[in-house]
């Protein structure tokens, strides 16, 4: 039997920090012996959905394809980390159902903060009306109500956020805890905050 | 480091035996310690390409998506077995290039035999003009010229075909040979025929 992986599904507004946190998560999970695959918005779009735009139907279609890939990876022992705005609750619920071993991680960064960061300069363009259907500006983001893990990136650095996700994964039983290791500075800061 | 998997890409006419052989291959590769994922036409179509038809552009698009998934699996140590007509040499060449660890397996069953088998009754429908763009009837199949492995299903049973593929994978260096095991009846039949 292949050891069953699980899917970490990071949802949040543009510039919330999904990609950044996923890049901090990957090496930590690998250090715990897991094989990890990042399914990040842009690369996955090119590979699976070069044909799609950003209207609701297209986003749903894309989320279904990502879900399929995440399912295949997870059932073969890999931990896919999906970093996808995935603004619709229905898409996330469908992913949860199809993948099975599913952990929803809400990267809960307030819109104002995301817009200040504006990593790709897209909020500015959306506000200027140069692009449309931009989540948070003229397209809705349905905030999760049943995420297993909520990360507040305004109170934690990317590394601390990843440490926190790992602690939560231990608490939820997806990861074994490491009793022989003393808590690190950052994990103490998180648990005691 | 994750041990690198490799992709077995089975190409051939409809009813050539791609699915049948892939189902014989999977348990044999698992017995060798590999994690195997079958990427078979119909299930993968539903998961990735429910939006696509069967014209050339659609088939190419679908092959690109399957390629992306096979690449992700192979680089995470899984052996994806793709069973896809994949009638165009350009699609197969693109898959070979993108996946990297790529073994093309040509399930070379003559059209007459495939049409006699007609597993899904589709040759009959295509000949009757009820369906169109059917590979081998009114859509081309560009036979591979650089397949690493060629399987003649008119001379071997499905199980023998799978044994033969494994022997070839050993010869090509993708699998370790099993020197401690005496050749089985079927593998002897293949090597000595």
C-alpha cells in the first residue's frame, strides 16, 4: 500500500501570501519525510488551463482540474500544496469531497493589506479599470467558514505561518508531532500568542 | 531526494489493447516497489478535459494536460502509465520533452484486428457515419517511429505483453532486472520466440 498523502489547499485573496507560505511549507514537510508538490496558480494555469479566462465558469473549471491533479498526487503518497485564490465556496467544497484527505488553509489577510502589498501590481490595475474580474475588487471572495487552519499573515512572518500550519497539522493528526524536539522560538511565539 | 519515476506512455489505435495492457502492467510494477498511477483516456478526460471534443486541437490540448499531470507524478517518484490513443507524433514528442523520463510504448495492433475487437462498438459507429473524427477511420493515426518498446498484441496475451514491457524496461535500464528469479513461462516464451 502507498502511504496516503493529504492535500493542503491554501485559499485567500490575491497577494494574501499563499505562494509565499507554500514555499515555506514545502521544505518543512520534506524534512518530515513527505514528498511535496506545489500546485501554484500560474504554473498550473499554463499546464492545465491555458485555454481559460477568469470568469466564474473558468475559475470553477480550473479548480476542478487542479482538484483532479491534487487527488492523483495525494492518493499516491504525495502532499500537494495548492496555492489558489479559489474564491468560491462551492469549488472548495467540491475539492474537499473529491480529494478526500483535504486540509483547507485560509490565508486570512485583510483586503487592505493585500492591496498594499500588491505583489504583481494587479490591484492597482483593477482599481484603474485596466483589468476586470479581479478577486477582491470586482469579483467576490467567499471567505471560508470551515477551514481547518486559519493563518493571519499580519501577525506572523511567512516562516512563522508555516510553523503554525505544521503545529495545526499535528493537532489535526495529519502529521506526527516531534516530541523529542524542543519548541523553536517561532513555534513558541505562535502557541503562546 | 525523491526517487525519480518515469512515464510509460502507451499509444495505439482504439481497441489496440492500451488499457488492457496497462492494467496488467500496474500490478507488476507495484510488485517491483513502484507507485503506479493509471492515466486512462476516459477517467482523465472527465477529470481534465470535460470541455474538449475530439478534433485535432482538442486532442492536442488534452495530450498537453495529460503530459503535465504525468510530469508531476513522475517527478514525485510515481510511475504514471498513460493509455491514450495520442495519434499525433507532435503531441508525443512534446510529452517526451516535457516529462523527461519518458518511455513510449507503441501498442502496435493492426487496424483490422482493432476493428474486429471493437471493444466499445465505436468502429462500427464510425464506419456507419454515426460518429466522426474517429482515429483509424476518418482521423489519422501517426504510427510512432521512435517508440522505445513495441508490443504486438496479436502474438502475445495481455499478461505476456506486460511481461515483455518489463523485460524491455530492464534492458533499457528503467527497472532493475531480477537475477535471482528464474524466467517465468511467459517471459521465456517472449524472449525465445
